């Protein structure tokens, strides 16, 4: 029987960390996670990390773009990537038995991408269309614009995609220089989850990535300054107001994060019985959607509550949010109610664990961020160790930080 909870963690001589796990099923999940994102770009190269994510597939010293795309798709697999403010992931999903193909292809992209000028000029237009599509969706763009305000004065403030002007100014040399500087063994984690022997997959990683040169990537990230509280409205000629109310909080390594996650889920998690959904939608009919999210970076974070409402009801909605947070800050939940809140969240964790692709990626994230595996069992135990007072303390933190609001209306 396959033990779905055992991990093999190995560090190559060049500093590259690997986490491999034997999993049930007939799919192989493999990828490289890089500790570099949009905040690691220079001020004059906004959008570079995302640009690399797109154009790394456009050609290597051994393959043209068509052959890169076909390498996994010809067997029914997938080759993809994504970029955030602090990480980039290049990954494959494929039928089991093709691990060597996946490792070889990803290593070729990282080590040998050439960023051919003709190809990247076409891809720039694709990225600009992506930027425009976000601008046309205020429910998406409000998140970026809120973070521009709350992280003002830092690399976390600018949009991951960059601007049309900054993207047009990027070159092949910029792409290769970013990869050479950031896609280094000590700044990456390779993950693999599939039915085969983890030790075998680690040997494949050594074969395809072991020749990468060790480099020490200095941490040049500067903690964002804390800005003043704002309440800003921007006109975008919509029938609905798209709003975010939120505040600055601590980074991902703070031990209070689990209490904050629980508070966030209680306030505006995905369930219909979330506190804000009950107050703002079910009881008052003020919103169609209200969601709460926590986004933690290495040295800073935000709690964001999104809601869409009639433009004349924005202040009323904001007051309801503030009152709910103040109520939780003033007195803890009863033991009985808290137990239900905690059990609900732990149940959601179990359900999320059934998504094998996300679970595989989380291994790399955990190893990259914490140097060890924080899986669902670990997180659930942390949640179950919490008390109502710990969740109250998280609410006090949010209340004391002060709520800022951005409205696109």
C-alpha cells in the first residue's frame, strides 16, 4: 500500500532542494518553484518576472517553441507556469511513467532558454492583452490597485503584469539575465509526486539539475513601509461598486498566522455561513459577493475583504465589516461556537487535500518558505491547538491596524 504521507527531502551538492513523494493515482506532478517574483524586479523592469514566465517557453538551445509545447502535450500532459509577487512556478502534469521527460524539459527551460527576439515580440502583445483584460474587470483590478496603495513605496506595490509600456521595453537579454540571477539551485525547490519510487525521482533530479552552478542569491527585499489609512473612491463608470476593505499585517513566518487564517475563514471564507455573508447578503441583501482573503509575504501581509454592492451602500457595508471585527476583538467566541468554527476550517482543509496538483505544489512552497513540510496534518493540528482567545487576538490585531478602503465605482 502507498503511504500518502511520507516525503523524501534531499539537497543536491549544488544547493538545490528536492521533495519527492509517492502518491496514489496515475498522474505525475512535477515542477520547479523559484523564490522570485514581481517584487524582485528593478523599478525600470516592471513585469519582468511574469514576462519570463511567458517567454521561457519560446525556445531553448535545443528546442523551438512548438517542440517545447508538444513535448508534454503529445502524451496528454500539460506544461504551464505562474508568477506571484514572490514566487514563480514552472510545472508539468503528465501520465505516470514520464517523470524523466518532465525533469529533462523543465531543466532545459531553466538552463537553456534563449528568449528569441522574434518570438518574444509576439508574446509581448499577448501579455498586453492580458493586462487589458484585467483593466476591463474591476472585480480583479481592485485587488491590484488596493495593493498599490497599501504597499506604496515598495516592490510589492506594482502590478505583477507590469504596464504595456514597461512590457514593451523588455528584451531577450532582460529575460536571460533574470533567469541567470534568480533561477539558481539555492533559490529553487524541485517537487515530484507520482506513483514511482521517490528515491528514483531524486536520482533523476540529480541527473538533469545536478550540473547547475551553485550561486548564493542575496536577499535584497526591503520590508514595505506602513502607510497611512486611506478611504479612496475611483471612478470607472460601473453600475456596481467593487470595494476592498483591509489592512497591513505580519508576514508568513509569524506564529499567529494560524489564528489569522481561522479568523479570515470565519469572517468571509468560501462557505455560505461565513459571518459577513450572513450579515451583508442574507440579512440585508446588500451584496452579491463578499470574500475575505489573507495574503502573506515573506516580510509583510494583508487581510483583504472584497465586496460588490450598490454605489450608495459602500459606507454601510464598510461599517458592517468594521463592527464585526470590533465585536470579535472585544470578546472571544464561546467555546461551543469556536469549536464549530475550528471544525469547519479543518474539514475544509481535508477537502482541499483531495486536489492533488495543489497538494503537490504546496510541498515545494512549504520547503521553500519554511525549510520543512507543513502539510494538511500539520496545519490542522495547529488550528486544533488554538483557543478562542487566540482568534480574538487576531481580531484585535486587525482592528488596531485600522481598515483602509478602495472603491471602484
